[in-house]
C-alpha cells in the first residue's frame, strides 16, 4: 500500500525531546507501511502496546483519530450503481419530502413537520435503499425475513417520498401528510408524523419517534435474532439490523446504555449510521467541541467498530496535495459551532475564513472558484463514500459497527435553512428559496411548479423509476413494510398448568409464587414451551424463579465458561447457548427492549413467541413507560408482570419501591389489558385468556398483571367466575348476618392485596349484624373501558347508553358500596360513573409517597386495612 506522510498527524503540542530518534522511528514505520500490508502494521503496533502495558508506562492509545475518513481512497470499493441516476433520485426524494411538509403547513400551520433533517440524511437513506437494506422475500421453501431498519423519525417525509416514487403512495396521500383523520374523506391515506406501526400497520415496522427508543431497541432486536438462531428456532445469520439515528439523539441515556451489550455479544449483525449534522433543535450538538470525536471515543471505548465518514470525494484532491498536514491541523482546531457556520455560509466566506487561516490552506484552495468551495461535500452527502462505509460495515466481523456520517443540516436549502440555527423547525420556504432549491438540485420543474410545491414523479418507463425498482427488486422488494401473518399456536388446556391454582383448597401462597409455578409448567409443554421467553432484570431469585435456572437455563451467546459456585444445588446458576431465560441484569430499559423484540417476533420474524417479563412493578410504567408505549405502538403481544405490587404489600422497601400507580398508568394504553388479581385462580384464568387472545386470536394487545409477594390462603375459583374475571369483576360471595335487620347491607369491592383486608372486614361487619356482598375486582380499567365504550356508542348514535357490565353486576348488590385497593384513589374512582343510581360509592386508596414499615402499619396509615374498611362501611350506613 502507499505509505502516507504520518508526520503531519503528529500532535504539535507535545514536546519532542529527541527529534532525531523520533525521525528514526517514523521512518522505520513508514518503511513498514511501504513494504507490507496494513495487517502487518497492526500486528507490530499491537505488540508494542502489549510491551508498553507489560512495563507499566501508564500509557493508552488515543481513542480519537484525525478528522478524516476511516477508509482511504485506495481502499474504497468500486461504486456498483449508476451514480448519476442515484443522484437524480436523491434530489427528487428531497424535493417531494420538502413539498410534502411545506404544502401541509401552507394549508394548516399547526401541522408541523421537518424538512432539514431529511435534507441532511437523504443520501444516507438512498444508498441503503439502493444497495443494502434487504426486504423480506419468500420463494418456495426458501424464506428470507430480510433486514430490520430503524429510521430517523424526523426524516419520515423522505421515506414517504420514496414510497411515492415506488407507487406505494399516491400524490393524494402525500397531500394528507399528518392528516390521518380527515384523509379518508378525500379517498386518501393519512401519513403519520413519524414511524408508527399502530397507525400504518402495513408500512412502518419500528416506532422511533421518541428519541433513544430506536437505538436501544435496535440493539436488543439484533441480540434477539441471535437468541432465535442459537436456540434453533429460526436462522437469522444472514440478516442485518440497520439504524439511522441523529447525533443529538445520542445524548439520550437509552441510546448509550446498551452499547457494551452489543459489543459483548459481538453483534456484527448490527450497523448504526449516526447522522452527524452537528445540530439539534435549539443549536449545535457540541458547539464548543466535536461530536464526531466524542462519539468515536465513546463507541470505540465500548468495543464497537467505528467508521468515520467525514469528507466527500471533492476533498480527495485537496488531501492528496496537502503535504504539510494543514487540513488535518485546521480541522483539529475547528469546533462544531464554527463548522456549522461554515455550512451556513457561501464559498466566498469559507475561502476567507477557513482556507484563509494560513498560507498552506490558501495554496490548497488556489484555482478553485467560490462555487467549487461552496460545493465541497461532507462525507454523508457523497454516495460513493457512503457506499464504501456501508460496504465495510456490512462485511465487518466480530463487532457492531457505527458509521459517523458528517452532514449539513438543511443540506441544499441555501440561505433559507442550510446550517441555520432555526432550520430544525423550518416548515415553509418562500418563492425565491423554492426556485433556488429547484436550481440547486437541477429539478425538472417550472417556476410555477416549484412555487406551488408540485410533487414530481417521473414517467413509469423513465430511466429513474426503472432503476429504482430494479435496485429494490434485487434486494427483495419494498421497504419499509410490516407483516402480521404468523402461524397460530395452540394453547394447552388450562388444567394442565394451573390445576393447583383453580383448586387451591385454601393453601397459602403468594400470587407471585403461583405465577412462577404456572410459568414452570408452561415451559414443560412440548408444543408451547420452546416459544416461552422468561425475562428478568436481575430479580429472578427475589421472585422465586431460581429453580428455572437449571430447568431451562439462562441464555448466553458463549455458553458457560466457568464452574458456578452452586453447581451442586438444584437452584444452580446455569448459563447455556440454548438457554431460554433472558437475564438482563440491572437494566429495566434493556429488559423491556428484549420483551418488545420477543413480543413483536410474530411480525418481525414470522414466528410467534410468548414473552413474560416479571419485574418490581414500581420499575415498570413509572420507569420505562415510554418504552412500553412504543411497544404498544409496535403492536406487541406478551405479558408484563408487575411483581411486589401495591403501596403497602412490599413492606419495608419504602417510598421508591412501593407501587401505587402502575394500574392507573397501564389504563392509559389502549391495547394494554391490565389486571390486579387477588387469587391464584383468577390469575390462571387471566393468563389462559391472554394466551388465547394473543396466540390463537392473534389480537394486537398485551397483558399487564400485578402480582403480590404476600402469602395468604388461596380459595378455589368459583365455578361460574371465569367470565367475570376477564370482564373485570365477579361476585365472590355473600355473607348473611344471623341477627341482621332486613335492610342492613353493605357492598365491598376489593382487588389485589387488599382483597384479604376486604374479607377480614366482611367477617367483622357480619359479626356486627350487617349483611355483606363481596365482589372481587380483577380489572378496574376493563370495567371503566366497558362503561366508556357504551357511553361513546350512545353519544355517536344520539341514544341512551346501555348499562355497563359493572352497573348490571352491582344492581344485584345492596347498600353503600365501598371500594378498597392498594393503589391511588383514581383507580377505583374510574368506575364511579357506572355505579347504580342512588347508591353511595366510597373509595379507599393509597395516595402519596410510600413508607417503610410492616404491612399492618402501612395499611393502617393509608386507611385500607380491615378496620378502616369496616369503619367507613358503618359510617356510610349511618348516612
């Protein structure tokens, strides 16, 4: 290979105490480069590092390389496409994306949208679409599920623009960008603001609109593909996960939190493309530093392969003529805030303020016009350079890869937006800017077409459209595209895994213990068992799941390379390549990302899986609610188990651990069915129904079930209770006092852990001569939703609402109604509107912060113990 002049990369700030010796070393290394390949040079350097470490000289190599491309010109592969045609297509994508946003906001200024983000990312997207992003294909018995692609959300208009050229979307559809409700009135399909599978279920696969969710999701999806392969459920070895994200997005904790997992698992099926346009909404991402350098250090230190894509081909000649290293030195002294200013200004400004810094730089720019300087591309706008980076990433083995692509935000928008501080929020351009944009990209539009924001699609037989379709056909077809077809799974008979719970015979156990026993039985089922995915975040022992370590093993991509300390125990910690449990360590964010990957496997991979993620309930919706919302958007199917739930049930753990609100938050997610069962038999019915809903009926919903760690007597499930359990409530029993006055009745509603206090209270009230109707509420939210749905149906028809289920159920009860839960008052309050007329309804809950104490003390403090329930009941009777 050609030996570069490496002296120009030396740090001038370091004092050289022996220049002669330095020259000898550098010349020797230059000779090595001139006469050997790069692998030999790496070998020598690796051994020098080992020698340095052995002698403890307290030195580590700098993780930041010069501000130039990682791939030298002489190592670039030949570009395999028609460069001119691809550049034309990229320009058309940019125009139609711009027109879509601007047209929407001309009509309705509040709709919003983003032009500048896709303007910076268009070329990054197009190289992927034309050469790398493989779609799902099926040919006979051969099935290729294709690649997974996570798209930068603010660039969604560009993906719609491409779908328009492909013929998947119409001009009318584009005209209804961000108008999903009114679009059908115009025989159009409304286009969602960002990637939302719930809103466009045959188009988008992954929701990325909330910053950080896309990056962490992509990592755990890549790891889940390895899990499927290692467990011999599905071969995913040829598939990649691509993620295009923003540099500003890297500040989100979720973006960074799983980088070491990706490298530890050697996920070379994962490629990130970070669009480093240097700007976020308010201003520079790192105005006084360099985000590319910072990210290079972070990713390299986390064990990733890093490819810097900084400068376009126009710079190759300048670097070749730069014998003094002036460019590298100038870049090293230029922070991103100044680089943004260079992007916003023209060639004349850049000649004076960048190339005019010294004589060496000035000489490099001699012979170049201001226009040529203005058109010097950054790496993320050069199709040839992008292809080289993608090709290297796709073929790298043993590590995940990140491509740090240098771009200009608002690329091509000129004075109207390129590099401007306000460009992220730019939604309109004036006539002069539109014509300038048309000219900049040589678009085949008249002045009138440009200023009226006319969408442009070449003729069907045009060279551009034929090329576009040819490239996609070679890669399997249309993308993005979401599938929902998947084989139905048979669910075992409920008795086969829950008989102990349905006929509990008052045996004492917690509902957590009951669940773990059910899970263990399901794992033994020959048909369904292999599809079950138990997930924990370092809490398996807390929940009594340690017996599963040996039964099914903990998944490890390298098996178990050590002898566990407890190897002779029946609860031995066993890791295995075909292990079934996903043990995510202390990372709820990672665990929910794993759960989402498994819960959407039916769509992403065409194979239905059944994930059960069990966790401290306080660290669910409160901590990772955004990720759960995204999973709902992605139409996840699975079980979330909020264990140690309830404000008073966890006892001494205190304020941060005691959950009194997860049931309330869960109720806000439309496709989440939330339950708070008190008894193991109820839990059995709910798990059975959930599996039938998701695996047999294939409904796009998931279940949230709260579990308790309190042991108490578990009754047999009443014979006719199953329907009520699923609908949200059923009559548990009626107690008649021996010396009761005929009209002295009270109705008690209870759920979860507080049901035991309700039963104690009922016994006390009966002794006072009061008859008691007792109802077990398994889901306040299902009762509330039923009532709301009947109200909404009546409102739309201008008719009287049908009685809700809970209304009809409580019509058979008597007296004041007292509802007690271990959650905030708002949970039982959610059904107040559906209580029978004329009946008083009093709710007891646990509003406020938790405390550390015994269960008895906590329940007394919050007023949800048996004595409090009895006191409120008798007071209600007096009224």
